[in-house]
């Protein structure tokens, strides 16, 4: 409704004089995402002169039942989260928890078995228990590990990229095979609700080509490069956007351009700037445009951004060049396995800065130095004592101590 040259969204204030045709005037109840007048986009909050009783639009993510393993979804005005049962953890309650967490310095504990844990190290830490400090100048990312996590760095939200931005970066692939996978290089967007229409900006590799996409709220614009020259050791990317028009230049390839659909010209993103992967890497929580299935495999470095032609390029982060957090990120060309000696045939496995020993059957422990008892659940083959009985190891095998009311070699008889 329009009066005295002003535009009101939702409901006219009670002190304004409005001609009422019939009945009572009711205010709008719901969400307004984009607002245009004469083909010009108005930013509902930033350009408003005043308002009352307006809150952030709460997307009912819990209606999608995202929690696994009996977790309960709870949401408020800003966030949503899963309340997990005792034996599970993770953003979606998708992981079994560590009963006794031996990991230090804020590492993520993941159960390798019922008895052994793997410590997924935070940014700046390495080692079996993430107790070793490391200096990272050229981050190395390991993609998606066997536990379903990606290595990543998270920087503070990049300001002032609504209408214009330019990014420059270099990357080195772990191997030729990694170029053919579906790998995320960087992402920033609206909160991870996974809805079609969310604004986002992302860069990745798919089938040996660099893929650059952005959505201003009225459709996704995408540029796909020519196939990468895999004889090059280091690849260079320069990309940008001015209003609806975006461009991408990869190595010595020609500059490619695209114009986003619709009439919207502003990129409204609120998340942190993620490099190499995503914090809780579940692609269904990313907007429908990117959904890269894996984290990056290799090194990403010299990342710079500017939001005006009159500015110089700067590294992301606050302070500049410093991430807020990260996981399983190592130093390029360094191998944490060079410092680890697994015993009894165990194999050292490294994932960025995360390192652990994969033990042969019959061995356990951080360095595969402990034998697996015949009565332990990890023993192969498992013992045959029936539920409720007690397995007791013997020099030549084991015996079953039966509860009252049962008998037999394995307490299988009533």
C-alpha cells in the first residue's frame, strides 16, 4: 500500500490515514524474499527507514527431518540443531560417539572401532592425538576421508561482495585422478538450509574442468572452463562478478563470461568463507546449485579477494590471512606419516594433518602394539558366548561363564 510517497510492506502503521473500503485491514503474515520497484531491487532491511515486529524468516528445516539415528531436530529464529541419542554425534547425529575422548586441542574424535579412536585434528595441529603444533603457509587438503569428513578452512564472512568482487588463487592437484572427481574449492552462501533460490558463490572441479557458479536469488549462473592441462604443476584462477555479469579465467585459457538470469543484481551471503570443504560436509545442506560431493584434494594457496576496482587484493580472514577454524589441513608437501611408526604390520594413514595407524587383524592401539583378546568384540572370528554370559580368555581359547538358568558350551541351553 502506498501513501504520501512511502512504500509499506506488510501493514500500514496505525498512525497513517488509510481509506478502508470494507472490513478490517490485516497485515501480511509470511516471508518476503526479494522486492523490486520499476525493475530496481530494493534491499528490504538495509534500505528501510523504519519498521516494527519484523523477524528473520525462519525456514522450517526440521520439517525435512534431517536428524539420523533417532536424533530430535530443534530450531529457533536463527539456527537449527539435532539433539542426539547417547551413542551418536555430528551435525545430523550421523556418527557413533567416542566414549572416552583421548583427543586434545579441540580435535574431532571418531571411533575407529569400539575401543580405538581417531583424532581429526583442528587447524594448526597434527599427530596421533593432535598434540603437535604445525605452521601452515600453503594449506594441503585431503578431500573426504573414510569417516565422511572433509578437510576445510573457514574464514570470517567476506564483507561488501554484494555488487562486485574478484578472487585470485592458485591450486595444485594431489594427482590426476583427483581432477576427475567432484571437488569443492570454495563456498560462501546463505545459511545451510539446502533450499533452491538461496544466494551463494562457489568454485569447484568437476570432470577435469573448473566450475564457477553464483546465484543472486533468481537463478544460477555457471561458467565451466576447458579441461585442465594436467601437465601443469600449479593452476591459476582469476574470477569475478559485477552485478549480473561474471567472468572466469583459468591458466592460459581464454576469459569466459556469463550473465545471471532474472533481474536481481545483489549477492546476499551470510556464511563464513569455506576453503577446501565444508564444516559438517553434508551436500544436502548446501544450496542446490553447487552440491559438490567431495572436498578438495591437493594444495590451495595465495587466495586473495577485492570488492572494488579501486582496492588492492587482500587475503580473507580477520585478521587478514587467518582462518577462524579448520580440520585435517596440513602443510603442502609435508607428510605427517614421516613421524609415525606403526607396529606389527600396521599401515600409516594420513588425511591432511590427521594421522593414524590402520592395524592388521588381531592388533589394536594407537600404534598397533596391543593384541585383540579373543573375547573382545573386534576379534575375528567373534566369540560364540550367548548374550548374558561372560567370555573368559584362556591360553588356548576361551570359555563361557553362564548366568543362572543356562548351560552348554556357549550357554545356549536353558
